């Protein structure tokens, strides 16, 4: 009889041009972002925002037996933060304590808290157009 392989779940989150990839596997409750503990993430607003899915999962006793490793690239600090929280939430929902399928109870709690925890934000920067200094701003006309 073959030994059962430890289950791990890969998940990703996106926001603007930032991408975060999370790997959830059995462990002791450690969460690392780019190989640093999430507790020392700077600035503090980004840290609090990225830890929202962890706080909810911990309250439902879903966090103590898993390790989460996240790598991020692209975008700015807050874009990466939103991508991180989506990747964490999706990973925990799909991990489901090592069982098959998804954790409906945790999923419903995340959706009740904030839908963007499980769904990528589709908004992107609108490109600049000619005759203007930005996406919407245009040079003024003195006639008419």
C-alpha cells in the first residue's frame, strides 16, 4: 500500500498588475510572504489588510494546522496586498482541512465579510488618450 502524499493547494490572487501565488500545506500555522513572516509586513495598513482572511480563518479554527507560503510580484504595495489576501482566502477555502472539495462554511463567511477576498478585482488603469494629460482630462478649448 502506497503512503498517501501530503496534500497541498496552490492558489493565486490578482489586483491591477500585482500577482500573488499562495501554497497551502499541512503545518503549524506559519504564514510567509516572499519568505518573510506576514507579521513584519510594512506598512502596517498593508499588514492589517493582508491578515483579514487569516483572522477570520483563525476564529473558525482553520489556521492552526496549515502553513501558507506566498510569493508576490508586479504592481505596487496595496495592489500586492489585495492580491495576497485573495490568494490566502482562496487557498484556505480549497484546502478544506485536507479534504476533497471546498470549505463551504469558510467560503460563505469570506463572502459575507468581503467578496473581493475570493474574487479578483477586474478594474485596470485606463490608458491615456491623445490631446490630454491623462485618461479623461483633455486640453481646454476657448471657443464654442
